[in-house]
């Protein structure tokens, strides 16, 4: 019984990340993350149902989301989930995502995104 509980907890850590915002902790399902944007000192996690502001770096988010193959860094200020891309514009180097979100793709990351 204890082994089954540990296995369930391990599965949860594979599917969820914890985002600390102000004094609250949010459990966010990795597959629900649409985009993460860094603006000044804040990072904004856009999910299918919410927008969460936190102080976590994008490098830390990349490490937390390394096992999710559809999540890629596309700019020094953006991480996107490829499953939520509705339109790609390689000429303007821009992505349009579900929910009306958009972000730019830098030259350094373009191969990762437009493959």
C-alpha cells in the first residue's frame, strides 16, 4: 500500500509543477501550460484557465519542464507549448497561440520551433 502511494506521488510530480506566487503555491499541470513569459523581474505562466505571476526564472522553468517534449524555449523571454500554437509566421518570426496570446521567436531558437 505504501509503495502504491509513493508511485502515485511520483506520477504526480511528473505531471505537475509547483509555482509559487506571492504567498501561495499553485499546482499546475504541465500539459495545461500554454506559454510562460518573462517581463522584468516577473514570470507569467499562462495556462488554459489562469495567468499566474511569479519570480521563477525561465531557466528554472526549462529544467522543470524538460520531460515535456512539446514545451520549447522560443525567445529569451518566452517558453511555449507547441500543442497550443494555432498559427506560425516564420517571416515575421511570430507565433499565435490559443486564447489570443502571441510571442516572438528569436533567430537563436527558430530551428527548435519551426521544425
